[in-house]
């Protein structure tokens, strides 16, 4: 069965600093990988996704993620965070058409 | 274009009461999903529907029933609510081709006393 681990429950970053959120997955074949963001009181919005090909994928809002098969990781990065990036971030892995498995999320706090 | 809408936004139930959470999408998507979100547990799939007239169980289906009324609407019913069903419920929809993006509604916050 597939699984996703987000080891950091809560991260605090200064505005303008760089950001990396960690995601490790467990799946026997090539996974489909996603990052979603959830602003307070809102539903989830897709930031980016990886299916195949280039292992560095670009998403919305200046985010990028790198797929590393050898480390079973799909970490999310942003070079310079903005106060509006404060939210909860979810990594997800898909093994079948319909079913995504989500990680437990990382809450990001931005300090001025 | 409203996307995915959910009603109600908030609900408080007593143990044993029943209710139906409504979800509708106007994007002509075939697939629809119900998730629950609990602190420290991420999102867990309750039920999904790959197309009108079909439904399948997800990871945590016990205590729930669903109806795919038509292509637009997918409802979630709690027949006899329990405190363990206190959660935030999200509906989502997608086009079922090569893991297209799932679009989420704003959620329903349910408290069972």
C-alpha cells in the first residue's frame, strides 16, 4: 500500500527567506506525486504535480518540487516566501486513477 | 462558474441524528470524491464516484453512505451520527484522465455531540 510522510508538522520561516517542505513516499512503482495548499478555512488547491519526465517541476505561486527516486522524496521549495504563503501544505501520492493518499500536512507560519 | 460547492458550511448534530451533506460541481467532471480531514491525519477518502451511477468505498467508509444523484451532484449521508464523525468534510471533483487535478470545495465543518 502507498503512504506519504511529511515529517515536519509545523515550520516557521521569516518573510523573504527560502523554504523547503519535506515529503517522503512509499510506493512500489513510479508514483504520481502532488503538492496541495490549504489556506485557513478553505479547500485544497493544487500547487504542482509530477507524473514523469523532468524531475524538477514548476508550479503556481513560485513553488517548485524535485522528485528524487533514490530518496523516495518529493520536496517542495520556494526561494523567497511571502506572508501570503502562510497555509497548510499537503503532499499526496496516487497509485490508481481515483485514489490519492495524502500526508498529514505541514503548517507554515511566516514571521515578518 | 462556481466550481465545487458544499452545503451546509457548518452543522452541529446530536449523537444518533442523521444528515446529508450536499456537493455539486459545475465543471462537467466525471469523478467526485468525499474526504474527511482530522487534525494530524491529513485527508482520508471516504467514498468516490468515477462516473454517474457508480460509487466505491475509500479508506474510511464505515458509518457513511453516498449517492451520485447525477453528473453534478454527489451527496454524503450519515445515518446515525457518532462523535467520531466530528470532522471537516471536503468534496472534490476531477476529470478522470491521467491524474488530472482534483478541485476541492470549501468544506463542511461537522460537530457531533
